[in-house]
C-alpha cells in the first residue's frame, strides 16, 4: 500500500487543500482534506477495467458549494435531530437548524466543511480534527480521528473520538456510490440484512416506530433492484425514493449491492446498529468530476450510523459519548466481481 499527495486547490482564505491517493494493487482511493472527503474509489470490474464507483468533484469550489455532502465525513451528528434540540444530563441544548426547523449532519458548518489535518501513518491515511466546545451548539471539545485504509479487497473507514464533556456523537461517511461508474443506479441490485426500519414523518424524521420491513418497499432481505419498489407505498412515495434508516440484524455483511452490467459486487460491513439508504432523490442536475453528469438517482448512499434523532429516543441504541471514553467504530466497503 502506498500513499501520495498533490495540491488540489485553495480555500477562499488561501489555505491549501490537498488530495491524497491511497493505492493497493488494483484499487485506489482519493481523499481530500476538505471534509476528509472520499473523492474517488477505483476498483476493477469483471473484465479488469478500472471503475470509479463514487461521485466527486474536480475543484475545491465545487466541494464548498456541495449541497449533498458528496463523499464527506459527517459530524458531529449524522442525519437529523428534531428541532435541533436534545437534553443531556438534565440540560437542554439547542443546535443550529439547517434543514427547515431541524438539525442535519452537524449543522451549518459541520465536519464536512472543515479542513482536516491529514497524515500518512504506516500506509494508512489518518485524518484529525478538533471540534471545540459549543461547536454548532454541541457540548464538549471533541478530538476526532478518521483512518482510511485499503486492505483485504476493500476500503476501511475507522472512526475514533473522545470528548472532555459528555456529548453526543454519530459520525458517518456520505459517499455516493454507483457501481457502474456512471448513469442511473435503478437496475443495481441491493440486499440489506434488516428486519425492521424506522419510518419517517413529513420532515424525514423518525416517528419512533420500529416497523417490520415485510410486505413493504423496505424489504431488501433478498435482492431487489433499487427502482423496483421505489414508488410502492407511503414509505417512499413522499420522498421520491428511499431516504430511510434500517435496523441492522446482521453486520457482516450488513448490505450487499451488485451490478449485472459490469459484475462489481460491494459488501458493507459495520459495527454500527443502523444504515441510512438514500437514493439521490434530491440530487439536482450538475457536473461532477471529469465532466460526468450527475442528477436524480445517479447514485445511492449507505450511511452506517446510529438511528436518526436517537438522542430523543432513549429506547434506541445510545449516541451519548461520556467524557473521557473513547468512541470506536469501523465500516468497511469490500469489493469483488461475479
């Protein structure tokens, strides 16, 4: 495994942004230090042709204007928090609201909009960030590390963090995948090892119910194409497709996707209790890297996470990070062909 870097561009303030490339055999990944963002992930298809399976941009300016969190490390809390409010240790906290009345993906200036400190640590890419006490309304100074590595036929993303005060923490990576490398993802096949999901209300917040997937558009216990039931019922119709959290009962693999077109198979393994499936329902037409045309349903996201708004649902797995306790979580995207 080797790592190299080159200048990618500059922030408006003049700060330099670098693109780091990890290479291991016939796989490579590009990460930029703005947002600790996964910009490219190249894997071979069934004929050995290199295929870039994630969306990305060519310039810093496009990432600054990135309204879809494409490829970014998201935090301090991925997904939504109702009204941007939660209570911890008897104290109510109010966060920035950036999704109507709610808090989304860390707020107005989340971790996706910060320049991280990146280092080559023994062939793995270590990304460091300090989030101060009060950042977007969150308590505690949080020291965070995200490590990218290419090994065992996959991309590993390892999250570590610690805070000097009790806080909440729920990071994820917002990679947009398209196993064909371009075009629509409608005919790619998906399986999710989940018996339950968390239905949404009109604001895409969980209602609090754990609903069985059986008999609904959410039943991916066996393979179905992404578009097959994307307008089947009330769980997808209002959102133009999938934007929902699944309650995982198997984590290795938690999910599996494959393309009949080129034979690429992606398996997702995670230590997290949930995964958010998003099918690019709100992605507006735009140009991506190398002149690629992106738009509606150009990609899917499988965001491993704790459940949305879980801080306001104490019956769900806890996102509370106690002071001085280390947070540790890993997600791996493994690739093969068939």
